[in-house]
C-alpha cells in the first residue's frame, strides 16, 4: 500500500498542465472529535511550479472548446479552494489530461467509513451509487464521499475538496456552471451531468441542515434569481413536467410508459417506468443514458429521477 501511494503521489506531482502547474498530493488533516477520521481540508491542496517544460503541440479537433472566462469567476460563487481547482483543471491542455486528474482524485481519496454508506447518505438521481456525508466542526462543513464509478468518484472528490472547510453560507453560493469553466464538460455524459448536479445539490442540502437559520437565508437569497429566471422562461414551456417528459420519451416508441410524481405535486422527483423495444441488447447503463439524453432540458429542473427500463420480453409483452 505504501509503494502504491508513493507511485500515485509521483503521478499527481508530475502531471503538468499548461502554465506549468501541477497537483500535489493533499495532506490529510485530522478533525478532533469529528464523525470522520480525516478529511481533505481546503487548505491542504497546493500547487507548485516544476521546472519549465516544452509546450505540448496543439491538438486540433479532438477536445471540446473551453467556456470563455470573460465572466468573473466570482460570479460563480466559488469557495477559494474550488476556484483554485477550477483554474488548475482549466490549465490542463487536453480533455484527456483533465480526466486523468479526476481519476487521480478518485484514487487518492480517503476511503469512506462503511458506517456512513447508508440510504440517508445516498445521492438520488445518479446512474452510479454515490454517497455524501457531512459534519460541522467549529462552524465549518466537512464532507466525506464515495462512489462505485471512478469518474463520478473523482467528481465527488473534487466537490468535497473544494467545499470542505467552508461555512454553510459560502457553500450555498456555488453555481454548478463552474464545471464547464474548468473544462470538464467532456467528462460529463447526460446521466453523469445529472449526477453531478444532484451531488452538489445534496452537499448544499446537508450544509443547510447543519448550518441553521443563517444558512437558510443564504440559500433563499441564492435561489431567488434562479426562480425569477425560471418564471420568466415559463411561457416558452408547455404543459406539466410529466407531459413534457412523456412527449420527449415518445422517440423511444414505448409500449408502456408510466410517469409518477413522487414529490407531492412539486414536479421535482419522478419515477419513470418504460418498456421499449429500443432497449433490446443494451446494458442498464446505456438504457438509462438513452432516457436521460432525451430529457436533457428537463433534468436541469427536476431534482431526481428513478428509472425502470425494460424490454417487452423482460415483462412478458
């Protein structure tokens, strides 16, 4: 285990991004008396400048263009550590290198205490299994995360590293668009993007629950502009959320389609049962991706979706 850790440490400290910056292995800071034995505090990760190296030749036509940074990063409401990490990922010259850094974060992350891997800490609306636990210490929030999928685990680790050690109020201001500025959109399939949004939403929710009245006020202030924007766009949308989802999923030519609102009429959480010949020969993951791909616009609004995707043969039709 020591040898493996040493190898990973070297890999992280020598993975050079553009502008000559690199990740270093974060130290582990112990939280006395906390629910977690350790956490990656926001101040633990640092950058260093290795010796100058020849610039990599430009790659054409293979990487997605990066979102412009003309907008001030401060408008994304990032914590200092999350802003730093966003800049580091963006400085990597290729999508492949950014994805490798995500995998390094997943590999180097502290193993989550199995006792914390409960239904209560499971993130809803993710294709893979994701756990997020949080605790408050001296008024600051610290996270522990885990997932059975490496890229998702890396994304969860990125959020945990960037948000841990901050106040509940500061965490409420973070906007998910930072992931695009960081250049990580190429690592996000439709389903994985939905999972990322749900992970951030879950972390905010746990911080809110631990933060008390001041955190609630911050959350309300943060949500107000988004609510106004959504209300302004509402005339362009027709029908209920269920009817919109039904219309989108007709492209799968379903033999059976049942959509249940499990949020008590708030249209924020749905159970979708669908039987379609188009699922034949597809793995469960690919079936879910085909559904999420059609619902891309709706998934920006809906908090969580549970899918039951079957072929006619599987249900005896």
